[in-house]
C-alpha cells in the first residue's frame, strides 16, 4: 500500500470536490487498515461475501460501498451496514434492497448503473429502461431506498476521446434526469465514474466518486 500515492491522489481530486473510493477487493485487511490509518474511510468491494468478512474485522466507521454486480439473493447479507450500492441495474434488485432495508429499519443509498460502454460484458440500464423504472408505480412505492445518482463504466479502450464522450453523455443524462425526476431531491447528486485508468477524464466530466484500486494497492493477485 502506497501512502504517498494516496496523498498525491487526494491532492489531485480535491479541486474537483470529488470523493475517493479505495477499491479494496481481494486485498487483505492489513492493507485496508494501513490506508484507514492514513485517513481513508470509504472502501469499495465487488463481492458481498468478501465485504461482509472484512466489515466484521475492521473499524466500524468505515463506509462500505458495493461497486460490483449484485445478485438479489446477496442483498440481505450486507443490508444492515452497507453505506451505498453503486450497481443497481433493475427494478427487481431495487425492490429487494428496499425490502431488506425495511427489515433493518433504515434507508439504503443507491446509484443506478447506466450502460454507456460499447462492450456486451458491461452491466447497466439502457436509457429506455431507466425512464421506465423511474416512471413506474413500483418504484414510487419504495420508501427505504434513496436514489443518489448514477454509476457507469466506460469502454475499456486507450482512446481517451471515446471515454470522455461516454462520461460527458452520462453527465448530460444526469442533469436531464435530475431536472425531470429529482428536482426536489438533495440526495440525487452523485456520479460514480472513473477508475485507476481513466479517473482524470472522469474528474473533468463531473465525477463525484472515483473508484481507484491499483494505484493505491498495486495490481490484484487474481
């Protein structure tokens, strides 16, 4: 774990008023604790089981963000403590999150994952699906979730212009959706875009969260 890189990264994103999510998937608790002791409080995990295990061992003021693809049957395991779920890509998943949040007498912050890439392997709502969801009576009935914005992953490419176009498109969509559906919501304010390879482009296009792992922890073991 590189604490000097961590400090440099914080200084880099500070002018943009963005927050850093330290992507700690596959990393041991010792590495996470080292970054925690340097001041980091938001950590992102891809797998629920791994996040639950780490949450049990690490300080309780850590904010755990689930950033990986989420199956409905896994929601219950983290619903008592997860700070934000970035990867909501269906009404069915949102309903399950609401159900488990209600059981825990809390509201869970969620980001809607939007499909912006040119890769079939990426998850996310299409623009049509997004509007269908937000206009539905089923969504309106959910009282234990807060939609706080969007998450997306750009195409995996070395073409910076292509990545910038995708992030810019998402920012425009965010502004439109906020005006149309969330004009009175103070919670709808987050854009979770940008990873180690493209966070600089994301910051230029309105990112409020960047999800960075390898810069901080080194490359993953698997």
